[in-house]
């Protein structure tokens, strides 16, 4: 039994090759982010701009993971199948991984740029942390011993709440522009070099390939775990019936 297949091997090699190309583009092709002010001062993100190629795709993939969990949860409510429940669980785990990576790379980027690792007054930072914690809670509920259908219904409620937070995080800079250190999207404002834009777009592609690879493997692991649990239950019931049969037989003897 394995979670590997031809499709996952192709995705895995694409992801590895993509990361190699991305590293070359980020360190050898993209220049430092600098600009000269009217006063003649040189300002910008300098080499910290290279963190964008990890930080921004990680944030988008966290949204993707949590959004996929929301959609799979809605599908579970509609069809009540284990397939959608397992998909929601698998996607949530991957979303949490990318959400944590977003927070970590954001803190590293913020130290040279904002002169602080963390700013509690920044709405984007705090709402992102809350979003990740909501889905950590989602995973915690999944670990609570209960009937599979009960756990699935509890998880759906948390996924619905978490989906609302996705919108809040994404629009926080526009809604509370005076309470955040974050600027509006550089893609929207077009304040980005052509080399940086191309490399960032390529990073999105590599990230999506990695996301698909992780989701396929995690879903298959979850499916195998479910099959093992059902097999263990069946074996336990069979043993119990066997013991009951032997007990009745022994009581029937003279």
C-alpha cells in the first residue's frame, strides 16, 4: 500500500525542478529592491525582497487550502460522503502549514523592513494569526474521540467560521488602511519590476504544483488511515462475537 502514483511522481519532479529554477531566478536574476528619493536617499527592501517569492505564494496557498476546506465541507453537507470529509481534513492540514510559513516569513521580512519581528497593532498580522489558529482548532477537533459523522459535523461548523476570516484577512489592508504596516497588493499598485513580477508568477506556479502534490498524498494517507480504523473495528467486533459464541457454548454444556 502506497500513496505514490505516476501523477504524484510527475508533480513531485515538477515541484523539485521548479524550486531549483525559482532559486536561480530569485538570487541570480532579480535585482535588489532600491529606489532613490527626491532627497537623494537610497531606500527600499534591498535583498529582503527575495522573501516575497516564498511569503506571498505561501499566503495565497494558505487561502487556497482553507478555501478548499470550506468548499469540501459544503459538499459534505450536501452529499454526506467520506470522500469530501477526508478532502476537507487534508486541505486544512496543508493550509495550516502554509499559514504558519506565511507568518514566519512575514516576521523575518518585517525585521529589516519595519525594524520589528511582530506588530500587534497591525490588522493583517493579527487577523492572519487568528485565521491560522481557527484551523488549528479545526484540526484539534478532528483529534477528539467521537463518531466519524459527529466529528465531521463539528468540523464543518469551524470551517464555515474560518472561511469568513479568509475574506477579513484578504481585505484587511483596504478596510483598515490606517491600522496596518502592510501596503496594498504590489500587483494591484503595479509597483514592481518586470523581473520580480515574472519570478513571483513563477513562484505561484511552483507553489500550486507543490500544493497539488501534498493534497494528493495527504488525502491518500487519510483514506488508508480510515480503512485501517474500519478494519480494526471489524476485527474487534468479530473477536467479540467469537467470544460471545464461545461463552454461550460453554454455558450450554452439562
